[in-house]
């Protein structure tokens, strides 16, 4: 039963990571790291597929080995935060336009303090 729950959670995290490629405030790689974690406990073949993935495998391995985020990844995350803030300031009414600013301040500071890989 536990393996099935991990497998379902892995696919859900994989789906959210896929959405993260399209939506600027939703992250991609953290969900793929979570998917790899879940697949490690439910389906080794899917875990190995993620670890060998040409675009995301390197980031997952960096996180597992050193808790590191690449400089390019950090810059991409902060750029996505900036786009989200600009869109919210233009399209969202006050005080909802402040939510991406808070998310960027909290998430961006955490991302920037991680080791670089």
C-alpha cells in the first residue's frame, strides 16, 4: 500500500513539475526532486529515468549529493519571480499583487543561500 501511495505522489509531483515549465511562479525542479524521492521508494525504473534525464537529472543529483542549486538555476528562479511580480503588479488588484513579492522575498532568499553546484 505504501509503494502505491509513493507512486501516486511521484506522478503528482511529476505533473506539477510539468506545469511548472509553463507557469512562472510554480517551480519545476523541486517537484522533480520530490518525484525522484517518491519513485525511489516505489519504482526504481522511474527514479533512474529521472536521474538519467538530460535536462533535469543533473539538478536532481546535485540536490541529493550536496543540497546544491546551479547558479543558472538560481538565476532562472529569480527571473521567474521577477516576471510573476511584474504580472501581479499589472493585473492583480491590491493587496493580492503583493503575494508574489512576499513569495519572492521568502523563496528567493532561501534559493540564493543554497550551495552552488
